[in-house]
């Protein structure tokens, strides 16, 4: 009898241990910020994110996920994806590494059975992972801005942001209209920054703009004093910043500390988090073209659709976005949702067919894919940053802002 009781106790202990192991595994997965399960048997539409949550681009990855989660709340509240609830796959962190991004792409494909992908805002990672999502025939919307990865001919990959080749052309026009013919370039080694600098230099050469000096850095660099000194030694009329992370903020701060009071052209909007690094006064006279800008106060925004998004974001996260990356994430999710509605299907092969029909309001204006190039934004606005606020470059020019700047600084350009 004792032997029988011992056996029963052993079996019960083994069963309890197995249950404990299962519970631990379940809680660990539930702790993953963006993981959801489907224990209720409810039909779901699973979305994979290719982002970094640690490393030099962590802020961007976190804010991108915030934007996606906000969009999912709206989409699910309004019926989901053709009745299926939108959920996120496991949050794999690429840690700012291309190699990790590739590994995570394979995990999303092989382990997660995702229905769609919102790709990284870092173009180098989209360039490295897009081929895998395309081969798996998964509808993918990349948030990066470099032209390069959209030139790969991937059938299942489109963009949810602006192509910075379009911005390079507009920035060249701005430089030309301001009478500037000699410019220096500061760039980092990210793929989008390198591609933008090359495009700007090529287009600028066609209209008589000479690049008199070029310097570079890594995105995690914070001491850029030697680059600043060499750029200023070339005596440029203005400086172009083709940079992708906080390195841009450090550059602005240090180039001003070196005594440069001139114009700084930026490949993208100078985000709020970069102003925090550089300082408000140092950030004056940064000029750029972009579909949208960041805000420190909702009252500064006079665009109704953007104001609504900003209020949602602040209500949920307690602050306004510090970068523009949540805008790209929200826009990408709205494009994905619209594709499912137009197709009447959640299958990737059906979604990609209706892309040219997509024309919706985005945070940067109308997102129109009718050109058939997988690009949503073909028009951008032009801005100059003054006292921490982004104002219309056209208005600034028309109201004598450029001449006032020259008088205040003593600069010819």
C-alpha cells in the first residue's frame, strides 16, 4: 500500500512540476510588451514588428511600437481587420544590429506565422530583411526613408513613410533659391544617411552647388569636435546634416560651440529629442523638408488630424512623441487597415493587389499609392526652426526672415 501511495505522490509531483514550468513559460511570454495570445479561439490578424528596443535607436523603436499599439486600439474598436482582431507577434529586439534584425525576421516568419510586417524605420535593416519577408510572401510596410530598399523589386514590400530622394530634390531647390553655392556635408554611416548625402550631392551638382567638404561619424558618437573643425576650415556657405540619430543633436551643439552661426540644412525634421541635446538657441536656423514635424505643445499644431493623434498619444503615454517615428508607425498601420478593407481579405496576395487603390489621410497629408511605385508621399512641406518651433520656410522668406537672419548674424548666407 505504501509503495502504491509513493507512486501516486511521485506522479502528482511530476505533474505539478510540469504545470509550474508551463506557467513560468507563459508568464514570461506574457511579459513581452507586445505579445498577445488567442486562447479564446477568436480569429486574429497577427502583425510582426521589426524594431530595436535597446541600442542607439531604442527610442525610435519604442515610439514606433507606441504608434502601432495606438493604431491597433482604433482598428480593433472599429471592427478589426475584416472582423479579425489585430494582435502583435512576440517583440523581438534587433538591438540596433542588422544581424539581429535578420535573425528576428526569420523568427517572425518561421515561428510566429505573421499575417503582415511593419518594418524598421532604419533603412539598412529593411534592406537586409525585406528579401526574407518578400520570399515568404508576407505583406510588409517599411518605415525607413532611404530610396535603396524600394529599388530591390520586392513585390510584397511597400513604404509607409516618405522617400528621402524626394526630400533631397526639394532641399536642393531650397539651397539654390537662397543663393547658396558652396556647402559642406556632415553624415553618419547609416544607409539612409549615406544614400541621402549622395543624392543631394548628385542633384546639387546639376544646378551648380559644390560640396566643399564632407565628414562622417557613427550614430553613437558624441564627440564630433574634430569633424566640426575640419568642416569650418573649408569655409562653407552652409552645412547639410545627413544624420539619423542623436548624433545629429551632438553635432548641432558642437558646431555652434565652434562659433558657427550659419544655416544648417537637415535631411529630416529636427526632432524634439534632438533639440533637448543641442539646446533651443543652438537649434535656430535649421532648415528641412518633410511631411511632418514634432511638437512640444499640442496648441502649436493647427492640423486637425495630427492634433487628434497627438492627443491620443499624450493621453496614452503621458507625453508627446519625441521623434516622428510614431507618425510613420500610425500611417503604416492605417495603410495596412485600408488594404484589408479594399481587398475584403487579409491574405497578403490580395492586399498587395489593391495597393494602387489606397488613398487615405495620413499624418503628413494625403497618402496616395496610385503611382504604382509603392510610395505614399510625393509632396513635402518646407520649414525653418526658430525658438524651438517649426515655421513655414515660404512665410519666413516672404516676410524678410532670411534678410533679418543675415542682419542678426552678419552672415552673407
